[in-house]
C-alpha cells in the first residue's frame, strides 16, 4: 500500500520525500485548501520547486483543492486548478462537484482524487463520481469501519485511500458547521477549523480556561495538560456529568490494523498533519514506512514511540473500534 504524507511547508515536503513517502499532499496558500492557516502552504513557485524535488526522488505530489467553491468566486478555485495542472501535480484532491466537473472538462488527462471532504461513503456515491468525473481514487471518511470498507471495495471502480494516523475529525467529513457557528469561519468554505485568531486562554482560579470565539471549550485543573480548543473535542456539562461529548482530544492511529486494511481492499494509507512541523513529518513518515515493511510481530514496538507525537499523547482507533457517542 502507498504511504501518503502531509506537507504544510516546503521544509516539511522535503522531509516527507526524504523519509520515503510514496506521495506528498499539500495545498496553495489560500482558501482553496482545508488547512488555510497563517504560515502554512505553498506559493506557486514553492510548489514548482517541490514537485521537481519529488520527481527527482520518485515521489508523487497531490495538490489538495478540497474546500467548496463560493458562488460568484469560482475563479479562485479554477485558477488554482489550472496552476496545479500546469505545475505538474500528479493528482488533484477535490471535494466540490462543480470543481470536479470543471477539471474533467478542461483537463481530461489530469488524475482526480475524491477528497474525504466530499463525504463519499457508499458504493453508489463513489461510482457516481467515477462515472461523472473519472475519479481514480476516493479518500474514505473516518466514520467507516474496516468491515464497511471491505463491503464497499468490491462494488466500486476506483482505488481506496484511508486515514491511518493523525488528527481525528469526528464530524461527517465535509459537513462540519461547528467551527463556523463559533467563529464565522468555515472549515469547508474558508479552510480553517478553530482558527488561532479566535482562540484564547485565561486563568480562572486554579483552572486554565480555553475559549473559541465566545464559547468556553474546556477547563483544565492545575497539572492537567491543556489541549487546543477545537469545538468537537470540548468538555461540556451534560446532565449530571462533565465529559467530552463528541470525542476526546486524541489522535487517530490504526497502523495496528494495516493487514486488515490491505485485505479489505485499501490501496493507500494517509497521514494527517499539514499543520505540523517538519520534525513531526520526518519522524512519523519514517516510522510508518518501516512499519509497513516490518514483520507484523515487530510493528507494535516500532509504532510505540509515535504516541508521544499524538494529540494529548493518546491515540484511538476511532470508528474502527467503537460506536459514536
């Protein structure tokens, strides 16, 4: 199976290539990609250099244009698609059906991958995208189990890619409105989930309070590590208890299930983390690359150190092992 690795900066891109990535995915420095944060992403010149570097090392480059176009401003996305094609992207990762149609009509030879943001999670939806837009690969939502993937794989006519490590989005992919409710900035339209400009921390007695917009997301007593205030990973008062209502602030890690994923029909394993630094990318990519080729009995020892790089230094198998709350 291919290992698909993140790069939020040119430095992280080079680290991913050097660590053995089969493909690196990245985005432009604008709202066309779902990691539109200050200090991240690529200019056109930087992407040209990155693609050239990847090709010299036998690595592919996937460009994520995985937000949804705004009516009246489609040209931003059309221009990004044209530039990515001209620069030599090996694949475009798209979520918006209108942008898929545009790319298919204008650049019929360009390889198209369906973003996880498109939320294509059953055979009928996926085959529609294959028939309508000649999609070659679908990135499945992180709400599917391995059994779900195994049922879908024989029914579809494209490759399957799944997330195996990194941040865990607990909403139906491409349908999150929580962040936009709290901040006015949408992950799916503006590419920013819980933007740092709306994050605040304040001390209240013995507790550190984290806030997003006008909302308290969590309270951390002295001695407890404080997490980033993402609304879907907040701790709330519910009836008589205080708990994480949607998901704990932990990271996804299903590398222990890679044999089952291969048997289910998965072609590519994806790492989340375009907002992480180059040291993180280098360590995660090199470790997972070794794990893929290691004897199954030795994988656990190889992967154990990655927990320290996870959110809250904790990991979960997400939908692969449990029901949603």
